[in-house]
C-alpha cells in the first residue's frame, strides 16, 4: 500500500495554518519560504499572486530537500495580493504605508488575488488563482486613526486584516472570504485531493459541536 504523503506548508502565517486546521489538516512540516515579493516591471496583480505562490512552494521544497525532508511530501504555497485596478498595494510595514492603503480603499471597491500552488514530490506544480471583490465603507478620520493604533495592519496586504477589526469596514464581498484571509479552502482541498492527499483522514476523529 502506498505511503500517505506528508504535507509541507511553505508559510509562517498563523492564519494559513489555522485555516488548514479548520478543515482537519495538520501539516507535518512548516518550512517558510522567504522570497523577493517585488513585482516585475508591468506585472499585473493576478500574475504576481500566482508567481509568488509557486515561488514560495519551490523555495520551500528546496529547503526541505536540503534537510532530508520532502521525498514523499506535497508542498503547499500561497500568496495574497491586494489591488485597486492595476495598482498593487503593499504589505504594510509602516504606519504611513497602512494609512495610505486605508485612504485608497475607503469608500471604494478593490480586488484580492490569492494564488495557491501545490508541488508534488517530483516538483510538478498544480496551481489555482482566486479573485475576490471587496467594497469598503467610507472611513472616517477617527476610524483610520483608531485602526492604525491597533497595529493589526502590520505586514498585511493592503494594510488590513479582514478576519480582525477591519471586518467592520467591509460593505460587500464577492468571492472567497478564506482567500482574503490567506488560503481559499475550496480550491486548496481540490488541489490536495487531486494530488492524492487524504483530506478527510482526520474528519472521523473530529467531535461534533453543539448545534446553533
């Protein structure tokens, strides 16, 4: 009988790990991949998200092989890009960056692109790209200042975290909420299942919760 493949998550993001845990998946290894996320000249947001997801997965696989891991492992990489039209918003590192993002997002629609890449042990890539459209309410000066003070924006694409306080800014969302958080579950499960990973392996051990 074939050995069950291990899963490597090419990310240090607690949000992506939590999303996998939500559907009963616990990666055997966490091997973050740090890559240059600078867009190439003229690169569109959707292409950037797809390229970075695959680059992270490939980098993680190389790191795994260097440490003797990965001969029978699938590597899952993902990246999220926030954009207004063709303009790619940064993963805010400073308060000024975050403030600029919030002012651009205030009262208008933007798109979030999340690329997902799954590498087989032989290095063959299966890829998905998920696009979500979001509209923010018009933010007051007080809301912007209060959100900046929370520091929730730090390191987040577009300067906000939809799973946190910024969820109160969202008037409308069309697409994948989980994709905006960092990992679209429907597409991820499809990739894993297609590669022979037993997604439902732990489901039978999950205790049922109380009904609403």
